[in-house]
């Protein structure tokens, strides 16, 4: 029973760490405006932040 609890806590801890690293840790800056970007933003928009991406590709 103790082993099952430890495994569950490890999974929850690893999930929380992954979420934090993906959505909270700054990994780069936007090439146009210099806004800090998380891994999630960089994965979604590449080298541009969402605002600059929308301006560049959709004129919005």
C-alpha cells in the first residue's frame, strides 16, 4: 500500500513540474518585440510572441 502511494505522489509531482516548466519558465524572447516567452508559447508561435505572430501572418 505504501509503494502505491509513493508512485502516485511521484506521478503527481512530475506532472506539476512539467506544467511549471512548460508554462512558467521563460525560455526565449520574441524576435520582434523582446517579450519573454515560455516553452508553450515558443512551441505555439516559434520565435515570435502571439501578438507579433498575429501581426506578421494575419495583419491583426
